[in-house]
C-alpha cells in the first residue's frame, strides 16, 4: 500500500496516510476534505540492465 500526503485547504494541516489506491481522501480535523499532494517517490530501478545513462555497458566490439 502506498503512503499518501494530504493537505487541508482551509487550515493548512498536513497528514500522511498508508492507504489502498482506491481509498477515499481523508477528512481534516476541521471537517473539510483534504487534497492529495504530489510528492517525491522513493522508487529506483536497480540491478542488472537498468542503466539510464548506459554506464557499465560493455563497449561494442571493434570492427575489422
């Protein structure tokens, strides 16, 4: 389950919640619905074959 960040537009309260993707948004302590924030993820591709800049790839064989 992903962790979502929410902010209340009225009072500015921010909260994090571990929720399923299809869960409804949180409600603030003031009673208003909170909006989801776009935040940085911790997703990273690691391991063999995931080169973004081709670092570590073997050079092509020299043509004769």
